[in-house]
């Protein structure tokens, strides 16, 4: 169930009395994640896009071995970004119109989400409810000339207004799905979501609400898609992007969006001359996400070296926190995911096809439903015990 590298991580984590080798841990975990997320073609593209002084020769050499039709629009959009970042470079008659067309396509595709955003938020504005845009929608506002791949638009409201926001959307005719931390809005009868209304930013820690007042206090009102909207400061937007990214890494979701975090983070830092890293660190300390944020930064730097600063103080408390984070990351992303895939292959109609299959089914299914519960997913001590026991059993 666990591959050798995962057991190597467990061996590093095992000795409670010694300082852990954080660099070694990050290198092993990042290499496993990168193997799942980044292809060789992606690496070549990212090397070009984030090179400091790209030349025409660099671009020509890249295009000799790259085809937009093969790569697909989601990844090719990164090269379209690069084209806008470096207008001095020339493209062939085959590539240039396709990249321009891609920018236009996503620009018009975003318009549907934006139209729903303005319709809903205008009603919230009439009710004097303040709302804050963040994640992909917020970045689209900050860089309007760079269209996004967006599934929906996320806004944050104060908890006291959260239920009322959902009720307003229902009265407007939207289908509303209530979750613990957010309300997912859909056009009536459609499966595709258009907006998430959050009452807090989920971080998988007991202190995820600790910085809400700070974020609202630092936010500024701006015209966003024609509506007066609170926009987080660059530092808070950066922090939220990284918190969301590490959740996606753990849960194996939104892999395509992770690559665009590179563009987002670099823009947020470069576009503010007095970018304050202390805000990032304070947010992380208040929410117990120092390990999460540090890992996110190191992971992005493993894709594009030296992209982000690594200004976290690594004391004993940080090491314990980071150790626990690594255990839960392995448990959620690799162990539970592998169990889930194994369960999916077990068709219940074959339950009585053979005694061996029946025994395997009874052995795997109940175990999966137990180990994915919060008591194990949120507890690094119990998760670590299960991981070590599983490895010893497998070997």
C-alpha cells in the first residue's frame, strides 16, 4: 500500500527525540507529488515561462518540440501568458493565432461566471452585506488581461450574513448546496457551479477562523466586474492561495490550478513593492498553518527554483508541526487514496463470485470506511501508527 519512499519518510519521522531532517523530507515528498502532477513537457514549458531573460532562440527551440494541439488549452494558456509577458518575442503563423484565440476563448468563457457574480452580488450589495472575492476570481480581477481557467468564483462573507446570502440566492432561483463552510450555487437544473459563498477559509486546522477579522480589516473596496467588492491585500491573497494549494495536494484535486499558483504568487509579490512577509508568517502562526505554508513554498520552489522566499523560523515547535503535517499528507494523499482506488475496483455484484473475493471484500471495505474518518485523518499519532503497521504488513 505504501511505496518505498513513503516508508523512508516514516523512518525519518519515527524518532521523536531527534531533530528531523526537513530538507530531506521535503525532497522525498515533493518528488512523489511532482511525479503525479508535472509532466516532462510541463517542466520544459515552465522553465521557459519563468526564465529571467528569455531569448528568441530559447522560444524557437522550445516551439520546435511543442505542439499546442497535443498539449491542450489548459496547459497552453501558460504559453499565452508568456506571450503577453514578452511581446518582443515573435511566434510562427501557426502558433501566434492559436495562442491569441486561446486568450479570447477563456476571456469569453469567464464572462458567464462574471455575469452570475454581478447578478448575485448586486443583491448582496442592496442588502448591505460586505463580501470579499478571493482565489481565482480575485486574481482575475487583479490581472484582467490574463484570463483564468475558472470553475466558479469564490467570495467570503462574515458568518452572521452567511445563511442570509444562501437564502437570497435561493429566492433568485439558484440551486443551493449547503456545506459546513460554504454554499455552492448552481443555475437552476445545472450541475456546474458558478459561485461558492464561504463563511471561513477551510485550512484543516482548529484555528482556521483566527484571521478572518484581520483579512477583512486589511481588505480594500474596489470595483470588481462592476460591483463594489472587498479585495484582500496581496499578502492575504498569497496566503489563501497557498493554504488552498496544500489542501489540493493532500486531497488530489485541482492539479491544473497548482501550476497557475506559480504565476499568481509571483505576480502578487512583484506587483507590490512593499510586500510584507511578516503578514504571511503571522497568518500562519495564528492559524497553525506554518508547516502547510512552508511546504507549499518549498514545493513551488522545487518546480521553479528560488521563486519564493523561505523566511520561516524552524524551531522545535515548527519541527513537530511539520512532522505531523507530513504524516497526515502521506496518509490522506497516498494511503487513503490507494485504499479508495482498491475499493472502487471491487464490484458488489461479484461479492459471491468466489470465497477469496468475499474475504478480500470484507477485509478491505470496512477498513477503508474506518480509516477515512476524521478521528484518523486529523490525528497524526493515529495516522502514523496505521501507516507503519500497513507497511510492516505489506512487507
